[in-house]
């Protein structure tokens, strides 16, 4: 059996990727700035000066979501913004490059093998082998739940499931691309995801899928940018009302349009993440949305992205605050 959203990712995103590759905007970002998705190339093998793939049968799917075996009991969704490289390839420069990655052939095979293949992909290459991202998240939830199976209690995804990269002739010491260019690339993939997901966007589809078996789910946003995107998604969903007690002015002009127009987004919830961790009444300060018809709820808080030194430096406080948040939300089962 295959999770329906992961089935969509594996079967449909090669076509979506090929369509994106054919657009002038994506071609320009690649030709001028060497920015693209790792899955955009033939066999998932980017190289400096290569052409973006146009045959959906030769390019790779985006990353499927990780679904822990006990995630249906807790209702915890961990959300990042977009993936770093997930496929072994030498000419890539991207912050937090992984020391253990599948070959393109192995990635494609595991993605095609349904739920079992998706679990094997994460377990073999990422959860315990990746110190840059997954390993840190896994250890955080191990500590939170007091065992070595913390990752089994969560669903993990990114808003953009493609691996956004910069390719240079020499990968060492190459420069990270600018925020403006990164935002442009992110938005093209964001819109590509939404266009083929019933107008709801793939991230909301995952939220809706989890709410089929839970009255309330808890979203943990990895960094303020992921928090902003999820909050903007929820604001634009018909039939959902934000019931958080903080004022609308906390995030002025909250919208996906501001992201696409590369405007300043300000601090999520009107404060920085350190200030959120210091809050005493988490249940009064987190994001909350309620479905007008079913009365089901989505709660959300941000934490530091695992790539940030603050993620490690504030780990004890993050665990303590998340334990309180998840306990209040009823998601520590």
C-alpha cells in the first residue's frame, strides 16, 4: 500500500518538473545563476553547463514525505521549506551537504517501491547518517519522547519537495545564491506544486490527510520562512478561521503574494524564535486555526532550522517548549 500523497509525488512530479524546466523563468535562473532542482536533470545528475531535462521519464521525482509508524497516534507534522541535495552528486554546493546520499538509480528505485521503499530511503540514508538535518531532528524527538524511536512519531515534509541547489564548476568555496534569486526559484516550485494539487497546495493536502484521523494536529515549522508559508496557506484556505489570540498586526500583510513579490516578510508572529521559546503560556501564543464545519484544529509553532547553530545551542529549551506545546495540543500520545 502506498500513501496517496506520496503516490502523487512519485508519479506526477517528474511531469511537473519537466513542465517547469520548459518555462522561461526556470531556464533563466539556471542559465544566469546556475540554480535549479537536483531532480531537474537527466538521471538526477546536475553538472555545470548541462541542459535541464525535458523528458519526464528520464528525470527524477521529488522527495516523498516520511511517515512514522506511530504518527497517526500523535498527529505531529514537521515542515521545512525545501530540500537540500538528496542524491549523490559531486558538483553540488549547498549548505549542509549530506555525507550519505543514495545514487540516482537507488533513489528512483526506492521511490518507486511504495511505502516500504520510502521508509528504506529515509532509514538507510538519512535518519541516522545525516548529521546536517535529519539526524538532528531524529535526536531531538528521541529526547522529547525518551527513547530511540522519536522519528516514528512524526510526519516529515517540506513545502517544496524538490532539492533546490546551486551548481558551480568547482563546488568548493562557491557562493550561496542570493536571497532574491533563491526566493524566485522557491516560488516557481511552490506554484508548480499547487497547480497540480487541486488548488490546495501539497502541504495543505498533507494537513488534510492527517486530520482524517485526528481532531487536532500539531505543526512544527523549521524556521521562520516555513512558518510564514504555512500560515499564509492556512489564511487563504476557505472554511478555516484563525483562532490564535495574537493580533493580525503580528504579521502584517500575511500572504503568499508577498512571498512571490519578494517583499519583506517580517518576523513570524511578530517575534523572533528565541522570544517564542521564552514564552510561558505556549497554548495562548501558538498559531491556531479551526475548520468552520468540522471544528478540527491545526496548531503550529516554529523552532530553529536544524542548520542553524541555535538549534543545537538551544536544544534543551526547544525540547522543553515542544513538550509543553505538544502536551497542551494533545499530541504526545
